[in-house]
């Protein structure tokens, strides 16, 4: 069982509870948080009163309330949400499968894997087997249960798209999971990628600061929008210019769904091979040319910063060679 305790500030006044929670617990989707609220797993405590521009908490709190998702937060409110540990039957929803893993690092707390392109991270509609989770359940004796309740994602702290290759860290226990999730929230986790994008990127380096939310016209897609969106920041620098294509190094400052792909398309330089946010060309790539090359975080067990790097996969280097010819 995992518990979160979050205090609302003045900037959170009149913010809906589900939105407030989703902004502060990045490892959980808003849909999942809403389900937990509906189950009664969230309690709001209303502390004291506002005094002299500050929040007075030494006067005790009123009776706790079981709020609905549309409860409007007040400065000083404390929202406590409990994520129950999954029942054994739920843990069996995904079956262990003997699928080879490219393990970069492993200990009793975490495992860092180099995910191949084409592999889905966790089971979902249409992908009940052959996922990274299926492989991990066969390889690991234990995985964190933080994301098992309602969504079967044991150990999964962050994700990579099916056709994005590269480094991903998985938590083996709940303490490690919460530590890594907190680093995601505080933006202290390092995640760098390389990509080939369409066109010539004129600036040698830059930053895309544009909020991302779900598309109204296509719920499977994300887009740059100010409506129901969250802050998204991506930094980039040019590695090589090939005229019709540009090789980029990218750093995620936030971690929104499809962030790099959406931001590159927003710039007018969609990721090569991206059939969702680009034109899918060149088709021989069979997916976007995007690879997670660096991953760094404070180790949950030792407290020391660790960093891992991954070589570019063959599909990526072959494409670069074609551009150089």
C-alpha cells in the first residue's frame, strides 16, 4: 500500500481535486486518480484558516471529508490518497513470458533495460502478451505494486512508446518506485534522446516550451494546446545536418505522453518514420527514429547519482549511414 499526502497552496485555489492530484502525482494518470477518488481512497483535510497571507495549521483540522473528483481545493487543504496493493488475482492478469531482455544494470531495487523498438511496455487492449512487463515478470522475483491496482503495470515508473527504443528503469519494490516517481515529479531525473527529424533545423540549439494535452478530435493523440494541458519543455541541439533531415540530441525537462514527437511536429520537424504525428516516411524505418540514449537518477537504495548510456541501435545507425551516402 502506498500513500501520498499533498498540500494545496494559494495557486491551487478552486482547482478541481482530480486535476490537483494529477499535477502532483505524475506517475499516475488522471483517469486512475479519478477512479481512486470514486472508490473512496482519497480524503481531504481542511486545516485552520488563512492568516496574514500564510496558512495556519496549528489550530487543528475540521472533520475529514470524502470528496468527489470535482471538489474545489482551498489553500491549506491536505489531500491524502491511498493506493492499495494489488490483490494476487490482479497480479496474475499479465503472465510471465520467457522473453530475452537487454539488461544494462540490475540490483535488488531497480533494473535498467534497453528496450527494443516494437516492444510495448505494459499490457493493454490489443497487447496482452509480448510486453516488457511480461518479460520482467519472468525475469524478476519481485516488482513494485504501486501501479498494479486498476492498471496492471508492476514496476513501471515511466514509459517509452512502442516504437521508441532505449533505456527505461523499472522499480523492484515500492520504496524504489516512490523515490523514482518523486524524481520525475521534481525533474531531477535525467532523460536524453537522439532522433532524426524531417527538414533542416536552423538553430543549433533551442527549447520548445509548449503545453501538451489530449487532442479533442482524436483521443489517441496528444497535441500542443492550452486547454486541459500540462506544461511541457523539451531542449534540443543539432548533432548533424543532412539537408532533408537533421540528427538531434533532445533532453526531456518534463515527461508528457509522446512529448518529443508532439514537440518536434509542432516545430515543423516531425520525427522521421512517425506515422502518427508525421507522414510515416521513410517507410522502411517501420516506426519513428527515436532512441533513449541516457538515463540518470539518484539510486533509491544508495542515495548516489547513477547514469547509464545506450548505443544507437542498428536501425538508427543504418539510417544515418544512408543519409551520409
